[in-house]
C-alpha cells in the first residue's frame, strides 16, 4: 500500500485522455454492423399516466390530465417576486425558468361503496398550452369507466379543475355522477354580475358557468369539516379562490390530504408568502398555505398536490422558517 499512488484527473485532463483514446482506435477497422432492411420509426408517444396505491382500505388512483404551460415562471406565475430570485431557485433545481410546466394530478378514490373523482382537468380548453385534456383517455387506460363515477368532487372552480365535467357537444362526461363543490365557490363563479368580466377572469367565469350551471340538478354543496362521502372530509382553504377546499381522505387509521391548489410549484414551500398570479385573494392565500403546510408537517401527513410533478404524492417537512416538499417513491 505504501507504493500505491492515487492520481487525480481534472476535466481538461479527462477530455484530453479521452481524445487520445479515440485517436488510437482510429486505426481499428470499423465493425461491419448490417443495417435492418427497414428503418425503425420514432414512436413519439408516451405511456398513459396513472398510478394506483392504497389509503387504508381505500384504493386511490392518480390520473393525469397532462400539464399546463410552458410558462415564464416569474412573469407568468409569480409576477410580484423579483425575477432574479425566481430564476435562481428554478435553475438550482435544473429547471427552465422560461419554459416551466406544472402538472394536473386528478385523483380517483374507490371507497368500496362509491367511486369518486376529485377534480377533472381542463377538458378541451387549450389556453394554457396543448399538453392537457388527457383525463378521459388516461381514465380508460387505468380501467376507470366514466359512467361508474358516483361523484365528482371539486377543490375549486378554476378552468383546469372543473372543465372536464362537460364534454363535446355539452354532454356530461360523467353521466351518473353528482357534482360536489362548496357553496361559496359555486356562488362566486356563477354570480350573474361576473358575466361581464373581461380578460382572464372572463375565461374562468365562462368555463365555470359552462360546467356548473348544466348540473344544478345533481349539485351537492360541501361544508367545512363535514364528509362529502364516507372517508372524505372537506377542509376550507380559501385564498386561491374564495371557496377553495382541500380534502382529508381517511381509512383504517391512514390519512392523505388532497391539497388542491395550496401550492403550484415546489418553490412555494420554501416561500409560502409567494402569491400566484391567479390567486383571487393573495394575502388569504399565503396565510392558508402556511397554515396547511404547518399542519401537514406537524402531523406528518401524507399529501397529494395537484400541480407538482406526477404523481404529486409526498410529505411536507419544516425547513427553518419555511417548508420543503419531499416526494414519496412510487411503488411500481
């Protein structure tokens, strides 16, 4: 061991050595690898995005509607935060601050007695990019029939959460399902005074009215602290929208918190004070975000997030004065 020398190699030396090795092989005749008679075409498609797991005795399936974006992270999502601060965080996670995408993780819940779908994606709307609207085919791939869904439960009335309720030709996508939403949320988006809204608000109002108003005959108004169905308790989490609701899913001593739009990116765990451009009440939204993150961290709750990378399941841990999201490994 006394005569053993450990040599270190920096990047320049490594590249030089690699180049020398490549030169030395130049005198070796090329292998005669025969080409296939037909060239292999590039596939270009992707696998159906669904992930099934258990919450106690309940079976849950995350089903992706696709993604929103790409966005300019600072200008599109966090316009009141200094761009250099937002960009630095994104680059630190090896993400593009100018081509940022966020996921849409819907959740199917089989309680044994009922089949529930929490949030429905954005249907045919393509205003936030063409990567969404995949829920129907991903449900089919996951073996979930739309006609078997007993209840659609909404976290809130934004376009990317409720626009899958109605399909092409104003046809009900889930023909046998009741629609559960908080009264505050329903009243806010269907208020006749908002019909004259302009810009982005008009888009949100129009999509909410188009998906909610045709279903008033099967509407269920959820209340804070009460069960929507067995094992699914509503938790009022206002701010992002006035009636935004999260849901505690419980079975046989196991809990999972469906957070909805408490956070749209991992950066809001580090900076829960960062308001999103789509928050109706930014101050209330930030206060709610801190409250929910603190609850999840203090109680060691597993959570599922709608907009974080698929399947969006993990835990929240305290990190100094803020928080951090820790993704759970998938069981494949």
